[in-house]
C-alpha cells in the first residue's frame, strides 16, 4: 500500500509541477510578447514624430532661406504642417502614461496651431500671419522630437541620430522656436 501511495503522489506531484510550469511559461511568453509589441509601438510612434520634426525643420529652413533671398529661393511658412496619423494598433495602454498623454496631446496642439495660423491669415497682416505659422511649426517640431526621444528612452528603443550630413534637425528647430 505504501508503494501505491508513493506512486500516486509522484504522479500527482509531477502533474501539478507540469501544470504550474506550463502556466508560468505561458504567462512569461505573454509578458514577452506584450513587451515586444509595446517597444514596436513606441518605435513606430517615435518615427512618426521624428518625421514630423524633419518636415517642420525643413519648412523652417525654407522659410529662413526665403527671407534671406527676398523670396528668390525657399518658401515661407504660411500654415502649420499636418501631423501624420498615429498608429491605430492596440497597446497604447502599455506605454508610459505621461508619454501617452503627451502623444495624444500633440495632435490637439497641431490642430489648435493650424487654426490659430488660419485665423491669423484672415485677420492679421500677411507677415504677422507668416510669423505665427513659422513659430508654431518650429515649436511643434521641437516638441515632437523631444517627445520621440523621451519615448525611445522610456521603452528602451535605440536613440536615432537626427543629424543628417551637417543638418541638425533638433538644433534647427530649437534655434527658431
């Protein structure tokens, strides 16, 4: 009888051990997948924000060129640049809450700046309206590049150099905001 009890306990023990091990492994895999998906979403969002910053820096540089060349080269900023649509994937809830707030807020800031520039173009002098659009473009581009950098840091995504040849995107935006 004692051998029977030992065999039963051995079978039950190994079954319970296998079930706990399987449950733990499944949980670990789910956690790793969530971490991987969150990092991917952070990287994808950072690239969208950095692309926006590049577009803003390009507009700022063209504006400066247009002013320096009396309009013979470049183009003045007359409207705030549109922010590309943010990713629609699930998983935003796993991002750092402060960063998530800033990510969601920047779309509203762009919209409000666009409306401000639009109103200014209707009620103010042309140069004043240009200046508002220029300032908001530089400010929002700088905010986007800062947010992208913070997002990369918080979710352990490699930082991206925002210097192309000798053109420093962040410096261009910082010096014009």
